């Protein structure tokens, strides 16, 4: 079982920051993030994961409450300082293919891979919020299909850049006076629809070759993109049945790209709400939910449905059908919420609280034993290769997981007792990718020099 710790601010629950176990004033304090990563490393997690967006992101009507979305430090910088105080744990940061350039991003992750001795991972996102566009000179967000076309070309360019230095390109031969071996450094001369990049990169290939590539596309287009390149897929499912079907479908899709199941780790997000007894865990969940003001929950629900104004809606009645225009286009988050609304027919305020609390995915409420049972069952039944653990409150929820759930999994032989490898790839059981220029020397082109 592979485990990643989702370091989502003060925890994944929208009101988690108000709980006594949350470090609500520490979100710009690097010691907070370092200490979370050290806790996860104590629990032998494969990696930590930092989400990101490139905009001030509170939901309209919930600005006063927003802690999940902001403040948000730059993930790569946070991860680089975590690298300095940890030895084994992987460092997965989010960066957008819509708002970055491949050269600067490939360089940033190659740098992180070097300075962490092979622990970097990149969560590839195409970005979903309109206000991110407004920070990058655009009037409107690029449409879904165009974002994924750009993402595909972006990853292609990044891979060429990471391969533009072959292993052994740095000679550092003091006697002969040869620092580099130019025969092992190639231009990439990429010219596509979105990018024109000469290369090579100015950073040698990292210990892992490429950082581990992570993706979380849920739409049909997003899944196809993930199938083409992702080595880890983040996903979210309310129960084991849809998770199993998703994993089987992804294995089919990667086969179309000539890939076998060992090249992909599918990791659903899981929220553990842990108590000494089940009653304690249920009480914790109730306490957290009671910290969400109803108006905030309704605003959040409206935002997740695609910016629908629900302020005038009846709080005691089920969600009314959405206008046709709101159902257009691919929006997997909206569809998941609608599915939940249809299935459970909850009064609007209750549905909103549940969705705002982040429970469209799976939340396990129970003892450490209950959590271990369910995680183990998902892996054994083929629903997951591991999990992105998203405690509702940080740091408390991560500590409870590490001290409570991890030892149970270890005692059952379901989780490691020591790190197997030196790099994130090795711990996840992923191969170091071959270098395309080494495999196919005909591709090598002399770089332009001045
Ligand atoms: C565990 C998890 C973490 C995610 N992290 C981010 C993130 O940090 N930034 C982001 O813009 N989107 C994030 N997403 C959203 C996905 O990248 C993706 O946009 C979403 O699942 C919708 O899929 P689609 O793009 O195929 O429509 C995350 C999704 C999941 C399940």
C-alpha cells in the first residue's frame, strides 16, 4: 500500500481551521509544513502532496471563512525547504500547464529533484478557476479541451527538456579540462501549436530522470491525458465500487498507450476521521460540521455546481434541477455533486454541509482499526494501489493516523516497515524512464551557442 499525505492547509475539512487541533495561524510558517512532513516521514509515507492554484480563490459569499483556498505558499519553494529537513519522503507539488511555461517548470522540478536527491513529483493540473486567467493577461479561462491539448504538448516538451542531458554529460574532468561532454547534451528544437522551445535545459537530468508525473483528470479528456503520461493518478470516490470500476477502466486506457498496470499507481483521496471509539469519531465529525455556517456551505455548494447562486433557494428542500445552461460542458466536480444529490435527496442545507465538508469522496469515520480495515480492503479488492490521506484537521489528524493506523497496517504486513529505496520512484515501485536521446541518438541535435 502506497501512502501520500495531503498537506491541505489546516486540513481538508472546510471548518477544520476552527478546531482546537488545527494550526490556523501557521499557514505562512515554514516550520509548520516542515513538521507535518517530518510526521509523515515518521509514518513512512511515500510522499507529501501540496495542492495549488494561481489565484486568490475564496468562493463568493465565503470570503470571510476561506482558509482552504488561501493563504497559499508556492509549493515548489515549500517542498525545497522540506527537502532540507527530511531524507526519504517524496515531495509532490502542483503546477499548472495552463499558466506556466515548460522551460521554467521543467527547470524547477529538475532542480527540486537534484536538491532532494530524487524525491520530486509534479501534480500536473490544467487549472479550473476563471480568476486564475485574470492574473495571466487573459479575459477568460481557456476551454477544457484546449487546456488538455496544451497540457499534452507541455508534458511532451518537459520530457524532452529533462532528457536533453544524458547521464554522464557532466564530466568535471579536471585533468583534461573537460567539464561537459557536448555529445551527451542535445537541443530539443520543439515547435508545436503552443510552444516553441530550443533547449537544452540548463539543469542536468535529475536522479529520477523525470520527476514522478501525477495527474487527477476526472473527465473523459482528463482520463485520456492521464492514461498517456501519468504514473500516479489522484482520484476521489464515494465508495469501493466506483473506485474499482475506475481503476479497471484506467488499466484499459493505459493499455492503449502500450503501458502495463505496474507503470501506474491509482491513489484515491481518503479522509479519515479517527476516534478512540466509533462514537468519538462520530462526535468529532459532528463537531467539525457544526463549525460550518449554513450560508458558507450553500455558497460553496453553488460554486462547486458551476457558480450557481443558491442564496434564495429553500434550505429544507432537496436541490432543484439546475438550468440547462449550467449542465453544458464537461465538469466532473459538478456531476459528482449532482449524483450525490440525486442519490441521497438530502435537504439543501445538509447536502451543502456535506459537500462543503469535502465529503463527495470517501470519509471513513471510526477507530484506527476501522480505517486500517477499509484501506486494506480497497487495496486487496483492486480498488486502489494506495491513498492520498487527507486528514480533516492538521496537524492533529495526521499524527493520529501515523500513530494509530500505520502500526496496525504494518502489523498486518500491509504497509512497509522501512523505506525500500532512495528515491520517490523506487519507493512507489516506478521505473526510472529511459532517456529518449540515449535510446534514439538520431534525435540528437547540436545546441545553439553564442
Ligand atoms: C486529490 C486531488 C487533488 C487535486 N489537486 C488539484 C490542485 O492542486 N490544483 C488544481 O487546480 N486541481 C486539482 N485537482 C483537480 C484535478 O486536477 C482536475 O481538474 C479535476 O479532477 C477535474 O477533472 P478534469 O480536469 O478532467 O475535468 C485535484 C483533484 C484531486 C482528486
